[in-house]
C-alpha cells in the first residue's frame, strides 16, 4: 500500500487567527489501544486538577491515518482544523492540566512531531503490552469495530502483504493502515519518534501488565508525572471487554440498524427502511439481549500454537525494547522460555 502523503498539521499556518487565546493541551495519552488507555483516561478525568474533553480520541495529529473516504466528503471534519481541535479544551479551568487520549498517535508517523510543533513541552504517556496478547485483543476490536472482516487472527495477519499493496481491504474500512498488525508492535521505532521530539523526562512509558496488576500504583505514578496531587482518591475503572463476533454480516447489520436508529439523517436509505419495519416489540431489552446472543459470544481461547508462533516472531522486538527501556521485558512477558 502506498504511503499517504499526509503531513502533520502546521499550527503556524493559523497563527494570525487569534488561536493563541485558546487552551492548548499539555499532556497526551498516545496509545496503544487495548492497553488500558480508556481506563486511564476515565480515571484522570475524575481528578479536579485535570481536564480531558468528552471526546476521548480527537486524533488531530494522526493526519497520516485519516479516513481514505475523507476526499469524498463534502464538508471538512471540524476536528481536523486547529480551531476545531482546540475548541475541545475551552471548558478547562485556569491552572488545570489539560490532556487528551488518542491511542493511534503511537503508530502514527506524524503525531509526535505535530504535537511537538504545537506544544514543545508536552508530556507524553505511552502504554505497551506483550505483543501476542495485544494483537489478539486488537484484532477482536477491529472485527467488532467493522474495520476487519477476517475473524481468524492468523488469516488476518497473513493478509498484511496483500493489504500493503492495496488489495483484500474490506470495503467499509476507513483506515487500512490499522490492519497492518505487525506494524503496531514496532515498539522501539514508535517510542524513538517521541524521544526524538521531546526531552526524556517528558515521556512516560508504562507497561500494561503493571497497570493491570497494580492499578493504583500505576495511576499514582502518572499523577506524579503530571505534577498533580497524587493523594486525591480516584475510583478504579474497568472498561468493557470486547466480545467475539459470530457473524460478520449480522454484526454489520446490527451496526447499520443502530446507526439508523440513533442518527437517521446520516444512515443510508436501506438501513432506514429496514429499521422502520422492525416492530416495537422486537426493540425491547429482552429481544435485544437475545439478538446479541445470536450475533456475539465470549472470545474463544486463543490458539496456543499460533500465539507461540507470534511470540517467536516478535521476540527480537521484545529484546530490543528491553534494551531500549533498560527493563527486562523478556522475562516479564515470558519470552525467556521460548529458547
């Protein structure tokens, strides 16, 4: 797949528009998805000295990962303009730390430099997870989000070469780059982009397993990094686990009908017509629960042999990351047992 020629937004191009009066965020949770970023975002929002907007993922700086359908849209997404992006932070109070959480910033090649251009002293929070378990969870999320149509993880990863050439991409997929799974675990390259753009003390790298095993201690570490009161009691948050999709077609139908019900004007005529024909009794909570049991299930246990294959494939990355962070992730993640 040809790389998109999408440069990072240049805030200097709008310098004369009075934007200097708007609040610029000073910290960013840059990723990865499925690594506790949503839980961290929700907990930090509860701190009185921190402001984070309702829109968890503005994605303003990931201009290289914009929708491939953007050119077909008649209007420009307001959040793709600097003024629209900064409007998310207008309700912050004086003295509050202001931040946002866009987990695709870590894989973006543009985000680090774009953030640094706008906020050179920004504080960056990245969360990394053992590669094989991360990719399994991320793949489930991609299927659930209607980005991926191949339900089998091994088959989905095997499609990477074809997808790099622009083929075998699901027609509804806005961001084909997200389906290049192995690119998501190039951890050292991703972190180096941020270390090249920011001072070392401004980049905090967390390990998902630490966050999962001792939620409170990791949270206090983040609060110290942000220089806010770490004694403020914050309620732990457990985000929803992704369910497995039994039928991609029924899942897509479910998503289309839900969109037609919530936003009729934005839905297609077929979705609106089908939605209008559904009797009210079928819309009851018990009927919806029964339908969800047909369409979704708890994820099956991972294929042990394929997970082992993934771990062997990505062991060099884990070794390199251990050296880069000066922490023994090889042992923590059990890669020393691979031989």
